[in-house]
């Protein structure tokens, strides 16, 4: 008997676990513990209340109930729950923010899916000679 992983399956980093490294791949990830490193997933990333991620986060959709320290990029949407905290810059297709959530950094949202990665704002001005 072969096991088939259903579409939309979810991997979980449980509360009480601390992991350092890199998460990459397709599918949904739920973080309830502590993760130090970069996350790059094609799917939904859920950061539970009390969980922390220290690193760059890239996903299609990110639900923030815990804390992220680093840049957060979502092709589709980011949703901050009332307990969500971000210390870093954010780029997303759409943004939903609940009362009580906190963020410190630069925010860009409202771009169509795919435009977020292609966007390169001018950051430095050419000095006059």
C-alpha cells in the first residue's frame, strides 16, 4: 500500500522545539516553536502565537501570530493576528492587520502576484559631480 500525500498537507515545527537551518519546498508549514534561518516555501506559512522566526521569510501566504525578526515577502498576502509582530521589512500582494499587532520596518503592498519579486525601487541617488 503506497501512501499519497494529499495536496495542501502541512508540516509542523512543534512548540517546545528550537531548530536552526533552512526551510525550502512546496506545501504548507506551521511554526509553533522557534526557528532560526531562512524560510522559502511555495504555500502557506503560519507562525503561531508564541512562535518565533529569526531570518528571511518568503512564502505565497504568511499568517503571523508570533514574531518574525527579518524581512518578510509574500507573493499573495500577509495577515497579522492580534499577537503578531514583525521587526523587518515587508513586501506583499495584500496586507491584513489586526488591532494589537506590531511592526517596525518598511512596508510595500498592493502589487499583483508576481510583481513583488520583480519590484526594484530606486534606493540610491546618483551623486552630482
